[in-house]
C-alpha cells in the first residue's frame, strides 16, 4: 500500500506565525519571528507555563495576521514534547476551538499540518489550525537534568528551541498549497544514545522521503528544497549518505531546520537545534512566506521525531523514530 496521498483539491495555508526566545532571535532566522521573548519564563512563574504562553502567542499572531477570529477555526491540531502534551493543553485552553492533541515528538508540526489538510480538503472543516512548541528549559527538565545540574553536553547533542509555530489551513486557501503527504513508519536501527537524536532519526527521514519519491515518481530535482527537521549536523550527514546508498543525491537541495535556526559560529548549540518549535518556527516564519511569494516553487517538508521516553531509555530500550512528509507548492496543480 502506498504511504503517499495526493490531494485532488489541495487546501491552502492562509496564515502562519512564529514566536521565539532570545537564543532564536540571535540566529539567522531571528528577523523572521513575529515576536521574541527575552524572558525564558515569558512573564510567568515556570518554564512550562512559559512554553504554554509561546503557543498562545503564536496562535494570536497567526489569527491577527489575516483578521481571523477564533470562531473562524473549525478544528485545532497541536502538540508538544512534554508529558500529556500539557504545554499545548494549557496554551490553547482559552481558545474555544474543537481540539485534537497529537504527539509525534519533533515531527508534530508535519503531523498536525497533515491532519489539518485532510480535514479541510475532505470537507470536514472549512479552516483548521496547527500549532506546536518546545522550550529549552522545560525539555531539559523532562528529558535530561535540571538546569542547575550543570552536566556536560556531548558534541552530538542538540539545543531544544524555545519557539512555537502556528498556521491555518483553508479549503479555499491560496498559495502555499498542500499538494500531498507521506505518512511515515516507525524506524528503529538500535540507537540508544539520547544525546544523539540525529543518528536515531535519520533512517526515519530517509524512509519517508524515499517512499514519497517511489510513490509519486518525483525526484530531488523537482524541488527547490527538501527540508528536514530536526536532524542537526549528525543526522543531516547520515541522511545524505543513506540516500546515496540508493543512488539518490539530495545534497544540493537538502536543508535542515536544526542547522538553519542558529549560527554555529556565534552560538554554542553543538549539533544544532531540536524540539517541536524548531522546524515549526522555521516553517511558519521563513519557508511558507517564500512559497507564497513564489521564491520557492516546491518544498518537501519532512519533520522527524524521536519517539522516546527518558524512563524507557534508561531501562536500556532503543530510540524508535518517525518522519512525516508534506509536499508544499506555490501552484495548485501541475
């Protein structure tokens, strides 16, 4: 059975917004954020409350940019990295919008975008929104150690972005169009190092990208960009090597959100960025406006997620991963 589905009536993304923190503002993508928060607490009492505020701000900016009201949104799909997706739950609880909570780790934005597109293209919603977030401090507390522990981070580790991205898909939208998507399968090649997410996720990214090419007959040459997130330095190198083993060269068009968000010359992020907010903010703040303007004709957005639990990982289990791909285009059809 094919993993890829092409829309007969491609929906369009009518609005998007990105909100970030101080580290994100100092990187190459800093100017493309709609709002920057210098305070990691976002004027709240805890890092977790701060992350929830990131999502609320991203949603409000997304709505405001197209003069949308909460009542205009029929469905909302969202998620984050924390247990029970609490950042999303508390972040969007004041919006009176029917809600589906999702978890795909760092692939959540692609998953949410696919679901929003399916519901709008299928006639089950006129407009559907997608939102995700991550926060360096809340993620460190859950997945590794409290910040005051001061543990040394290995070179393969990645910096969880303090950021959020939100977008709205409409059945009657204009460019960027969601032309199709590929649903990923869980891949697990036995990586156990929780500080090397890139190596764990690269096989999932190639599995999904390869499935998209096989199902559609498309090639890397058909795209201005094959955008992954968030493989970082290690995972991006492995992805290109996996593709080359099957005689496919993606190096000329491959970009990774984890490598785009920060400046490696000036910021100590080791192997790059990470977290649901990393690829979501790059997509919503930088990529989508350039597809809308026609600067990018076709982009394959393949977000990746490590489906790990710190407790299970400490028990010696491996790190299964998944990637979902979305074909975004300036054109409605061929």
